[in-house]
């Protein structure tokens, strides 16, 4: 039987991933995915703000958490070398971040920049400047600058609300912010600013976004209340945080690539262990259930306040569905890989209410539409989503990640269902959230 070939070549600071699936390819085995990126960021940040030592097990070793760690080291926190076994953080105490001697660099991480901004704005008598890479400097920051300015923050930015940013820390006032979008980054930024603000700071969203900040703030000792009926969260300040032990579960956003891979490649069965299944993050499971994917949860349990399970997925004939409304905030990062699943589904899948994807690491709607079309898929780009008619045979082609990690990995999974050879330009982007993606891809594709 022919063996699938997966090769990674590095030239001129970029990686070219070449994938040629064999005729008898099946996605099989038992794997673990990297630690949850959202939880990793927050564990490093709250550990840096807490009194005493925080121990983090299972931290994601991608580039984004490294950016967070570097920023908080520059502000006085002692953070051990990052590894997935154990990272220790000696916090400076809330309100005690040091004024850095240089510009803080958030790299490619919107989470780092947006969440950190709430903390910097609330540090009186300290001045901060923050930048990021070219991608991050093109992503909107007004969504967090505006509520912070309502609290009395002094923030300067480029025209249009873009980084680099300059922040003069102030004593802020509490607000009740009605966010126009369901965004965990916006919500978390305002709540973190509220930690040092006298009184109650509340964020109300149009729909529930992921709640890792609320869970972790409560675990670290903050006075925080949540009202799911009104999609509101309130923190009472000034707060005090205390070092904790944080066990980071596997990232369901990373697991999503393997869920779709095993669902669309015939005769596949894969077990993904230790995946976080926080209800505010399981939209991918609901969407795949609507598409008739064969996914089951096993060994369900709670680890350090977060629900965790093993996910078993078997190949099946997927059916088209509509993905829209309140489901979108709970799977916003998984839409690129769901678009790949839709190319294999019977009927036409419609994704709506996802205009937020146009201001991620790339315009993910435009990029996925263009790259899947290159592979032969029938995709129509909508103002706020995609329309994908499944069943068109995919054929290997030259595609490009546009330096977006989720695009790179989604195209690699699409290549498994395509005939011939697919080459993915700038595949190194996957390391942003999944440093071992190519190794795991080869592992699950062994015949």
C-alpha cells in the first residue's frame, strides 16, 4: 500500500509543507493536543499579578504564550523557562507591575495585547508602550480602547485604533459596559481593569463568550459574579489575587483539526485525550453533531475547575447545515476547519454572523474562500460568512496560509481529502498555537 508523504522544507525564513495522501489513507491513533491557549495566557497573567507562587501544568508552548510571558517578565514577574511539565510564576502583587524600560512586544497575540491593556491602563503613575508584529498592528484595538477610555484611561494609538499603543496608567472608575460584540477579549480586558478599580465593573454581551477569565479570576480569589441569563459578568474591586496551581487541559480549538480530519477521511478512528470541554467553547462539537459527525465524549471529568473529556471520532458521511447566531461566539476560531468539513458534506452549508473573522490574524473568510477554491471546492464568500456546497472533488494545489496559524492547519487537513499533492506556503504559522502540528499530522496518517 502506498504511504502518504508529509514533508516540511524551510527556506528564507518560511516553511513549505507538502502533503500527498495515499489511496488507503486513514486517520488513526491516540493523541493529545497542546494546552489550551486561552487558559495558558490567563494563567501566566494572573500568576504574574498574584501574591505568591503560581504553578502551571500543561502550558501551551506556542509563540503567543511566549509573548505573554516575555511582557510580564519585563514588568517584574519571575517566570521560569516555559515547558509543558511545570512553569512557576512568582507574582508581583496586584497593582505592582513595574514600568518597563522598553516597548512591550505582544508578537502575533491579540489576546496578549487586548487583555494586558486593561491591566496597564489601571496601573497609576506608570507609562507603557505596546506593539506587535505586522499582523497584530493591523488588527483593531478600538474595541478595548473605547471601554477603557470610558473608565478614565489615557491611551494613544495610531489613526483608526491600531498599535503601537501608549498607555499612561490611571486610577479608573467602574462602568457597566454593554459590549456590541460577544468577545472574550473585550470582556476580559474590562474585567481585568476592574480588579484595581473601586466598586463594581460589569460587562454585558449580546451572547455568551468563552468564560475562562471568570473561572480563573474566581479561582485566584477575585470577587466576581456571573449572570448567564443577561450574559453579564461583574468584578468588585479593588481585589487581591493569590497564587494557585493551574492544570491546563488540551485546547479544543487544536483538537478541532483532528476531529474534522478523522470525520472526513474514510475508515478513520481517532481518540483525542484530555480535551477541555468548557460549554462556552464546545460550539465545534454542536456544529459537528448537526453535520452528523460521529463524535463521542468519554471519561468526562473536572480538572482544576474546567470540564475535560476524551473525544473519540470516527469517519462518517457529513451532512450540510447552517451555522449562525449564538453558536458563532462559541466556535469562532473553528470556522476555518468547519469550512473544510463543509466541503465534504452532502448539500450546502451556510455560515453566517461571522464578520469578526475578517479582523483576525488574516481575513479568514476571504482567505479560506480563496484557498479552498484553489483546491476545487465550491465556496461563495458572504459579507459575514461562507456558503459551501459539498461534494466537489478536491485536487491538490499550491495554497498559502497568509501567516495565519488556523488557516495553515485547516489547509493541511483539507489536503488529506484531496487527490494529488498540496503545498502550503508559510506553514510555519502553525507554531503560533500548535508547535508540533506537522509531527502529529504525520503520526495520525501512518498507514
